[in-house]
C-alpha cells in the first residue's frame, strides 16, 4: 500500500478523534492531517496562512470531506477544489452523516470521487477505513505530486 497523507476535513472534534482511532485500528500507516472547516481545507491545499510549511503540511493524496462544516461547507470547498487546476486531481471522498440523495447527486456533480455515509458504530467505521485503505492505497493508482 502507498504511504500517502490523508487530509480529513471535519468540524467535529469527536469525529476527528474517532476517525484517527479507526484508521489506527484498521492498521493504515498513512500520515493523517486534520482541518476543521472548508476555509482551513483550502488554506492547507494552497499552503496559505498557518499551512505554509510543506514538510509539516504535505500535499495530501486523499481528502476525506465532511459536508456540514462552518465558514465554508464541504460542498463549497469541493466546488473550489475541483475548479482549481493545481489541486483538482487530489481524490476527494465525502464521509458524512448525510444520507440525502440531493447531497449524493450534488457532490457527484461537483466532481467528488466517492460518497460514503459515516457508519454508526466504531467497528463499522474501522471496517470502512480498512476498505478505503485497501481501495485507495492498494488498488487505485493515484497521481503523484
């Protein structure tokens, strides 16, 4: 499996901690970085503000994106990412509590690579992370930086 950086954009602190624990439990050796809203996500991707140190904040190979965040929600951030030639080739997977068909349709129209509804139990989240890792880092060929 490729050892690439995963960038998780989620405003809920507990969800970030659980995601990290699930990734650890799934034995994914990827480095993980977190941002709390769409503005921080774009600042990270564009190396702006507190994210200028590229060693500390490397370009991610995969973004896990929550839809409902403050300042700039996941839909707005996704639209900006997929309209920017410098970062649009970074795969984005929506990982959200939403099951709304309109969210699924809208995010695919905006260019999302996958849409996953967050599992309810920790064990199911671990299995989801394991499958994500297997697919994105074992099967798929990702663009190099």
